[in-house]
C-alpha cells in the first residue's frame, strides 16, 4: 500500500465515524453524504447504478486512481470499491489531498 496522505486521511475518517463503504451502505446513507469516492476497478455498470441511486443530490463523485485492495487496506476492511463521506470537512480534506498529490 502506498504511504500517502489521502489513504491516511481515509483511515482517519473511518476512525472518526464519518465514512461508509460498499454500494448498499452508501445508497442507504445518501441523504447525509457530502462526497463519494469510486475505485478505478469498479465496473461501469455498478458506477451507473450508483449515480442513478444517488439521484440529483448535491454529492461530489470522485474517481480515484486506487484499486479496491488499496482502499480496503486504508480503512481496514476487505477490498472495497465505493466509499462515502458524511462530513463536509473530511470530504474537502480528502479532495484537497487528491488535488495536491496530482499537482506535485
């Protein structure tokens, strides 16, 4: 697993209780989500179903360059393809970490 700030911040969000993961959990909590992060290995059909299920809510959908196993390892679970963040501050922090890593 890469030792980068995005994955570390994801683990922090998990410990803070501001994270849900998996298709069913993310769709069930769609009313409280600020952002959804999608793994690069997620199938196009699952992504299409997720976007449809989230509807017209103001939820940022962010595509990641990480595989499912990297995301799962970062939050201490099995490989996972969809992660939802319920806290706006954590969502902005994670998106900022991604932007910083891309530009550096």
